């Protein structure tokens, strides 16, 4: 296992103090006197990992790229010098950049892996833009983005897709090629953007070097893992096509971690201090490779990842963080039919502060549709079709009191339409959310769509014996599918429609895509219905 370095101080993490950090991340110009220069000509293509945008607001977006002419270098620096490098960016109304509306420059530093996250302001709301970067005479690929409508507007519709769980080792990212061709306003990614496990690539026909062997523990290795994933052309295409909203699940750090607690195994991170350092390194690498705003910049092992973004009065996206603040999984994790600890009123998945923030948002929001971006299924997943209730303990089933509080508050506070979108399970579900799953007569108060994986789990199947069992054991479940793909969503003022878009295989590239099923939620009528 690689040794873990000492924790980075806030000042060291930002690079050169607060003034420098503002320039690095926001392009204020304070770096002009610091000697930052463009990348030397002839240094190679620095944009091997593509471009991205994210977290759209009515007046702007955050742009992203990371300079890495040699992305697979074992030291994690991507073939870049250790000196700061100036990067220019342009935002235009057209993809040929004849109508540029914003220009600026940012400084990429070794401390942040030569990633840049310029936050562009002053753009028109609900508008399409194109952007690109330039350094050392090299121009990046062109990205397309879109701003959100103003808070008081009433958009006619919203089109987005959500995805999760893209294990590089398990298959090809073909689904993203199809997603990039959709007509979408944005993409929501619900976690497991990468997996921390070692990589060979043999099974998918693309072997990799020895630097990818073994589990990921430190910053250099997390950077390598992101570089491998982000160099996939379909993923780059989907990032370049739409702004993304991302929140992590577990594998961005380690499988089934909980707060300051590592998964039970024989690794050195069983010590909480060591695990917190691992989490800090993982969070830094995650920040370096995704279009996050400065508000999501980690402070060591902590990062403010839960946040709310509005799409006029039509919808609010409330992105949850179900990892940092949770109690340890009950009864040793896993699966159980007799774990009473999961009903403990004091157990929490969200933490008290995040839960209060969530519920206060229910009361304040004027949006017609409340969308919860959620990592692991909220609905009860009983795997026993008999009298027992046998559930997984890592998702909300292990934290029943927190689930009941959230769903009861949605009803009691008059949330007009609560729809939860979820990843993690590598399966497609459409199901109703009950105020109390222990009560057969409990009312349906919300709807949940669980999206399958991009690749995790391999090729998958339309129906499995396990899926047939889930449909028998869970009367609130209306649909099951175990193929790979993503969910395409159209929301208007009268109804929500989820199209389950699936590919027949991922072990080789080039799979076609089809809509396996469509389910809707009608305005003011909680619960899912076949379209």
C-alpha cells in the first residue's frame, strides 16, 4: 500500500494563500505578477481529459479542464511541470466563437493537479453557450453548456438524464455516446463516478500499465484512476455536451464507507486518522476532475457536497450527501432480516444539520417538482417474498427513522411533488415511496426512480430471478430491469416522465440503445404509473 502523506493545510491545499486561490479558481487576475505563463509550446496536448461545465445558475456556470499531456504518469502530475500555468478561456453564443461574450484566464497549479474551475458570471439565463480553453498555442475541444432559468420564471419543461456507477473494468462507456446525442438541458450524476479497485483492462480488451494495479489509496493514484476514466471518449462527449451536477457515493473513496469509518477489512485505514487522510486525498482528486464550484472545494477530509439548484419554479434539484454525516451501518453492514438496530430513532444517514437543511428547503421552495439527488435506494428493498423483511443495511433501509422523518415531512409540509432519483443498485426500478413501509396501509407520499449503472455489473439482463423475487416481495415496486444505461427525464407542469434507456451489452463497444420502459408521475398524484 502506498504511504499516505501528512494532511494538507488549507493554505497549502489552495496553493498560495487566499488571494492566490481566488485567482487560481476564479481568474481574478491577481496572478499577473506571479509569473504564471502558458504551457510551453510543443509540450503535447494538455487537454487529453476533455472539458466540462457544471452546476448551472441563471447567470452562469462553472467550467472545467485539467492539463495533462501525459495523463497516465505514475506520479499523478499528468506530465505537467510543477510551476503554475496560465490558461485562457472563452464563452461564446456560437460554436465558431464569432460572438464571444466572456473571456478570461485562470492559473493551473500543481497543488490542484493543474485543474481549473473558472466560474463564469453575467450570462443570460436559460441560454445555450459554447466554451473552450487555450494554453501553449493549443485549443481545447469545444464544450456546450446551458444556464438555468431565473428563479421566478415558469419554464415549460425540463429535460435531463441521470446516471451512476461507471466501473471502467466492467465494460465500455457506450451509453454516454447515446446520452451525448440526446436533447438535454443537463445531466445529474449520482455517484460511483469511479471505482477505487485495481484495474487491468484485460476483460474489456484494453489492458493498462502496472501503475493501475492494486486498490487506490493516495492522491497520485486517485488522479491516475480519474485520468483513466475521463480519457474514455464517450464520457468526454457527454461532459462536453451538457452541464453536469455531480454528487459522490462511496466508491469515489472506498466501498461502503460511513463518516470517518472505513469498510471493515485488513487495510491500514481501519485507523480513523488514516482513513480521514485517505478521504481527504480522494476528495481533492474528485474536486480536481469534476466541474465543482469553489463552494465544493474540500477542507481536508470535509467538503460541502449537498447543495440545491433551481430550475425556475418548475423544479428544484436538492443534492444529498449520504456518506459524510452518516452513522456506521447497523448490525455490521450487509443484509439482515432481524436487525432491530436499523429502527433506532437516533440513527442518521443525513446528519442532523443536513436533514434540517433538507426539510427547511421543503418549506421554503416554490418549485412544482422537488427532485432529490440521492445515492442509494430510499424505498424499502425486501429480498424475501415470504413473511420476513430481509433488507440491505447500507441504504436507507438501514436508517429507517431518517427515511420516515424525510417522507413524513414532505407530506406534512405540503411538498407538491417529491421525486427521488437514485443510483447505486445497478438495476432500474420505478416504485412508490410510503410514509411508513412497516404499515401496509400507509399512504404513498413520493416517487422514486432508481437508475441502473453505466457499466457496473457487466452486460446485465432484462429480467433476473432476483428481479422476479423483488417484484413479488415489494408491492410498491412497479418495474424492474437489470440492463446497463441511464434514465432520461422530461418534466413539465402536468407530469414527470422517466424513460429507462438501456444497452444490450457493454463487454464490447458500439451497442445500440433503446427505451425499455417509461413511467410517469402526475402532478399532485404521488406514485409511479406506466406511461
